[in-house]
């Protein structure tokens, strides 16, 4: 639909009308024919005509000013009606009121006109109708006013189009109208702008519509206006030149008009066909979109609704019907108050209000009974806008989250249980450290007391038995303490942080100083990366593995090599020895707590070291494994996460291997811990 | 080094085996002492406050306190002693099997004078007793509780 896009257009046209009319008056005053008639021999715009335009144009301009008082433009329009009626009455009643030359004498005299200075009858009619149309706004139906203006428009157009003909035939042809060329233009302009400006434009809108109908109507109208005019003018011209006889001229005009209009209509039909096809396509697209939309909405497990901004339900799906326990036809057109229980209603109304005021998505959780069962819902409400961005409706999706809630609750319970069982484990560790050791102390202490006090009364067997009892008690105590250490890996570990692995290795070797010296072990260490770890625990892993490598040495002095590579964000450490090794089938067993492969007589220890290593590594999301062959030594591998932002070229280079380890200072407590671990 | 005076020691210990063992250790360590024994925390407090059966009990020069006691446990006894203006100057040696670090730090926080983990072997126990005999009865001048 074409609105008047330029709001100032009526004002501009009325100013143009005023300007031309004033120029014409100046022309009369200064006797300039170029202003009154444009070309010599053409009818002139009379001074009274110009005055009429000034009154009409002024009225239109004042009306467009949209002043609070309307009486000024109405007064001007009324004046122009009176004035035009006077002009017209001279023709109707065949009078001479003596007003024709009241302003200026008309003494050009070269046009064959009835009376000098008299405004032509069509112009007077046009003025009367235009003034009436203005004054009757809101009094007469726009349809009728439109007809009046249309008469004016046709009058103006007919005079305008007649000028080319009269130019061919000679000016005398139009002496009966006497409407000047610029008069006809101004009348057409005034009529056109008044048609466009009307509120109820009726058929004008049809013509101006921005669609196939408007397009076709405009095409056909243009053809209907232009074809007869151009062809008529051409035939007329040929006839005036004597090229065509009158009869032939008329028949060829008729045939040519038929041909052209026929062609235009057929072309138009083709256009309409295309428009119709695309319309049909649009309709079928719309239908399938609607079907898809319905299928999506109806098959959704969530309840979905659309409601108007007044809160009336426009669309609901099956799950929503179940949710509120009402069929769709009892919901559509109703409001939340009719549908929701008093329990849910406040939340529903509040969220509607929030969506309306914030124009944003609002979510809330609510409980509702579905088929007698209490269920939890997450309701998401959202605003829906039209193409202009105005809020037109509210959408809501109710999702059943009962299962999620149950799961979350279940998970919470499990978590609590886990925490409780963890607490119990810690309690167990404490009991193990304290209560289990009491009776052991009793056994071993009194055995020792027995031995020291009564040695002379006891024979060799008795002393042996006492030794076995004491040894057993002491081993038992060590097992308990190891078990305690094992359980403390999880409970007493520090949060992992970036640690230099080399630092951890140095700490570990320092604790093993005595054993390294005693056995003459040679240890080489490659470049080691930074990892994310509890530093003490990382050192503990190195310490246990190096201690194992020393403990399970072969005939030759131990040679141990510590290196690392980087794999998938993890540092893969390797500790390779030349010790006794073991059969590959035991690789899994050796990481289990208190599992031993060798006899106690040959190798001391409870079998806790590797289990602790495994627990520490796994606490850091890493892995630990071993490759070994009897007599060929063992190679232990374990992984720790790398520090994430490390530059990639921190690659480990075997060439840069350095000979290690210098004498550290003695660290008594660490040394003791190392002893106990093995 | 033997003390010339007889010193009074209060042993708070519920396990008769440990009581005897401590007595034996003091005997072997040749420490001249009067070892008084109570079997639970409440009895310890009654003894120290000379209440009930303990009205005539002498003030101990040193308290050996097990942490794991029936009724009122060792931590509570320690706290009660250290909050009592009359008793807080008596040195308390916590003597226990527990190696739990929280026990150790908590005991020191409560102003325990020393924390000794009971060793498994008798020899070591005797060693411990004679070491604190030297430490407590010779090096450290015990505050005069009559003050």
C-alpha cells in the first residue's frame, strides 16, 4: 500500500499552486503573456482563476499546517466556494456580474474567447467541486467526495490531453473551454493530492496497492489512458496532414486501440498467472509450515501454549491439556484464572506480568498434579513479537523435570552416603592407628619383658618362640601403619598444583641417600617437565619406585634411569632398572596392596609401596604400569597431568641427559619414612 | 642421673597392661617415683581436685595422660587442666599409641608439655621413660606446685 511517504507533499503542492497563481497575477499586472498563457495563442489563466487558486491553495496549506484552530482554512475554503459559485453562476444564469476584469483588464484579445477576463466554465466547476470536497470532509462519505474530486481530475486531464490535439488542429478548437494549460495542470495536481490524502481511499488504494492487483490495475490504467491518447494523436496528425481519410483514420484508430489494449491485457494476464502461481506456492508453503509447526507442538513431551497479551489462550497442545486436566476447547479463549488451581495460579500470573513488562524470557519451577501424581515442572515463558517488533503474544513451555529432580535427589543421597562412608573409612584409619596397636604393644612389650626378666630360666626354644611372637607383633604393627599410610593418600593429600618433577625426584633421592650410597646405585635423570601434582605425593611415587629398583637389584650395582615424555597432555615418566625383574603375568598383581612376589626372607617389606604409588597416580587422573622380564630388569611407567600452558617445545631430549645427584643433607624424618615404606 | 627427691606422677591410663608396663619401665629406668594411677578422665579430675576418694591425694609433679580414655577422654582432661588456674602449671605428657597428626597438633595447642608415641618394643619404651626422666626431672626445673 502506498501511503504518502513524503508527509510534506500536500504542503509542497499547495505552495506550488500558490506560487504559480501569484506569478500569473504578476503576469497580468505587468502584461507578461508568457506568465498568463505560456505560449502565444493559447488560452490564458484568468486573474480570477489565479485568485481562485490562491484561495484553494491557501486553504489546503492552512489545513496542512494542522493548527489547533481549523476555522482559518475552513474560512478560506468557504470563501473559495463562494467565489467559485459566483464565477459559475455567470454561466448558469447567463449573467455578467462585472467581476471578470475587476482585478486586471483582459486586453490581449488574441484568443477567440466568449468574454474577456472570464474564468472558463470547467475551471469554475472544478473550483466549486474542490472547495465542496474540502468543506464536506467528515460530513459527506469519502466515497462521494472521491467522486467529486474524480470529476475534477477528469476535467483537468481532458483539458490537459486536449492541448496536443489543439496544437495539431489549431487553437480555435478549444475556445469553448478556454481553460489554460497551467490551469489544467494545477487542477490535476490539486485533485490528485486530495485523492491521496483522503482517509478512506477506497478504489484509490486498490490502484496504489503494493501487490499484484495494484500493479495490474496501474498497468491497465496507464494503457487505457496513454494508448488512446497517443494513437488518437498520431491518427489525428496523419489525418490533418491528409495522409489518412476520415473513415480510414477512425477504423485504423479503433483497430490499433484494440490491438494495443488487447496486447496489454494478455501481458497482464501472464503477470497475473505468475502472481497466482507464487501465491499458490506461498499458500502451500504456509500450509506445510503450519503442519510442521502443529506436529512439533503436538508431539512435544512438554506442554506448550500461546496466549494473547490479554492472557487468553490461543493455542495449547496435548501435554498442556493433560497438565490442566481440560480439553483444548475448554482452554482456548479462556484465561489462566479459569484453568489453573489456586496453588499454581499466582506463579503463572506473576510470570505473565514479568514477560509483559520485561519483554524477556522468564523461567520458574512449579509443582503440579498430573493424573493424581505430584510432578515438578520447569516453565519457560517468552514474548512473541510481530514484524514491527510489537509484543503480540506470550508463549510458554512446561517441561516435566520430575525425573531430573528425582535423579538429583538420588545423587545427593548417594553423595551423602559416600561422604558418610568416607568418614567411616577415616574413622577406621584412626581406629587402626590407635586401638589395633594397643593389644600389639601389649603382646610385644610383655614378651620382651618376659625375655629380659626370665632369660636365665628359659631354654632356647622358649626364647625362639618369644622372638617369633615379637617379630609377628612388630610386622603386624607395620602392616597397620602401612594400611594407614595407604588410606591417608586420599584423605591427607594436598590439592594438586604446578610442580617441577625434577624437584620431586631430588626430594625422593635425598630420602634414599643412605641406601643409594650403600648399594653404589647409579641414577641418571633426563630433563623432566612440570606437572600438576601434590608435590609430596609425586616425590613419594619416585621414592617408592627408586627404592624398589634398588631393593630388587641383581648381582651388578643398580643402574636406574629416570626420564619422561609427553603424551596427550600428560607427562609419562619412566623408571628403568637393571634389577631382577619379574614375570609379566604378575604385572597387575604387584600394584595390589600387600601383594608380594618374593619371599620375606629375601626381601623385606609388606607390599604397600606400589599400591600407594597406584593410589597416588590415580588420584591425579594418571596411570601406572610396568614392563618387566625376569633377569632383564623392570621399567615402570606412570603419568601425571602436564601444566596446561607450557610451551610445546618443552619436549624431553634424551641427549640432554645429565648425571645426577649430589649428596643431599641428611633428613632424618624423611629417611625414617622411607624406611617404613619399604 | 637420679633425682634425690621422690616425685609424684599421676598416670591416667585405662589399660592395666599399660599401667603395669609403665610401672615396669619406671622400675627398669631406675626412677625414684611415686606413681599414682587413675583409670579414666573423670577420676583424673577428681584426683587433681582432691575430691571424693582422693581428698588426701598429693598434688602430682607430672601427669602422664593417655588420650583414649573412657568417660572423659584425654583431650578433655588436658583442656580441663589447662583451663584450671590451679592445675594449669602441672606439666602434662601425652602418652599414647596414636600417631594421628591432628592428635599431636591438638595436644600441643592445648599446652601439652610433650607428646610421646608409645613404642612397640619394651626397650624403646624404657628408653623413652628414662629420656623424659632426664628431661623432666633434671633439665627442666618443675614449677613449685605449692606456689
